[in-house]
């Protein structure tokens, strides 16, 4: 087991239970890791110590960065604003196609080079003009105590919180987590049990439960991302079934982002996603009744823009992460026909643009 730097202090957690055989079960995600003293869970950053489950990445990060909110991606949440992004290490999924595998699959606690407590992080975001803080790069499910403490400190300063996650959580932890999140982009990685089981080490059903919970039972603004991988989850039949489920269970106004895969991690021999596949997926989703469908990781101004569902006017024009056109009122209504664009808007759009600025917090 890697040595834990002395500066990393284990943080107690609450979502665990004692089993009859003396093991402790972590109850954050459906893996339900059952641990003897000294053992780590599959995520690696939660483990048993002193007869409780501890979090080993609390207050530590693999890096901080000011990003455009559209990079999360969130297109209907404070457009044009900046977000202070950070992650830790570890993940409770084992995606063979992980695009951040050097962070999420890290087994070296030295990855967590930067330190910041919740209040310090909130003050940094406020001081740098960020409208929100994003828990991203690896899945915030595995560092939920740190994320929720940061969110509470941020809310006291008027800074919002964003979760970028695979949504693989158990019900009680899910409730505790999302009560503090203002927005979430949840990965719907595919729409077959085979895909989730063989390529992610997870299950589709639990993610669908999370999507329904967040949309139907919380005030968290929800957007969805699907990374389309050639030959794995990009068939017209699977895309049709997935988008029909979204329309039926979540409604037509939840934004959906189809993004392009690039070869990485254990799927480094796969081909990248053709732009035509993203356009095909967008067309199918629209045919199933979804109103706001986007393409990402490709240059596609039409696929990156937002359109009014009332009159068809382009209300937000985007070129990558730059806002090139704005046709909305302060409340987010189309200036041509007054139809509201679903989401969270706050007057004029932000002007952050495509900038990505690394941040050191001392």
C-alpha cells in the first residue's frame, strides 16, 4: 500500500454500517465495499481505520483551475461565467475509456499536492469572481464529505456548486449529497447493462435512478453527457432507446450533450468518434422529442448553440466555449417570442470565454 504523506489527515465519514461478521460496509455507492481494518475500498480514497470509514483525500486536490462553465459541460447554467474546478484522486467506477485516468485511477496519494479547506476554497472562488465551484476531474461521489463542506461554505458567500459525476450512488448518500448541489452534469455512459458492466464496472439501473431523483426530487439543475465510443455505445438503436427514456422519464427540456471520444487509457486502440456520429445522435435525440441537444469535443457551431423552442430563434450562439450571440432577456426568455429557455440565468451573460487558468491556493 502506498505511503500516505503526513500532511494528509484521514477524515471521518458517516455513510457506512457494521456487518455481523465485523467488517464495515461503505454505503456511499452500490459497490458496498466490505472492509477489514486497514483495507481500502475500490475507490482507494475511502478506507477502514480505527473502526470507522475514513476519507483520505479531504482538503487535498490534484489541482485547481478557473474554467468556463460550458466546459463542464453546462450550457443552461449561468452561461459565460467562470467556475473554479477541482478534483482529488480515486473513483468508484473502472471505466476503460476514462479521459482523466491519471487522476481518477491514481493510487499515489502524492497526486494530492494542493491543499485547501472548505472556507479557503470558497473565499478563493469568491475573490477570483467565479460564480460557482465544480467538483470534477474525478467523481465527487468518492469525496462527498469534502465536496458538501465546500458547497456549504461557498453558499455562505453566494457561490454556487456544481457536481460533474457518473451518478453511481446509494439512496441515502445521494440525498445528502444533492441537497447541497445547485447544478449537476451526470454521465449517462451508455444504455445497456453490458456496457456498464464490461466497460465501467458499474450498473445502468442505479444511474437511471440517480437521474430521476435529481430531476424529479431536487432543485438541482440537471444536464446529461454521453461520450460516444465507436462500436461500443454509438448504434442508432441504443441512442434511440436512451433518448426515448430521457424524454419519457425526465422530459424534453433536460439538456443532453453528445461528446466525442478520443483514444485513451485501456481503449487507446479504438478509433476516435467521427463528427458525423455526433450529428446523427443529435438528430435522433431531437426526433425523440428532446429540445436541447448539443455536440461536444468537435467544432460545430450549430450543435453548440441553443435554440428557442417557441420560434426556433438561435438564442445563444457558441463557438467552442465562446458566447458569440445572445438573444435572451435577463430572465432567460427569448427576445423574439418570450418563450423561456430552461435553466438558471442571471441577467447579462458572463464574459469569461474560453480561458483556462491554473490556480494555486496557499
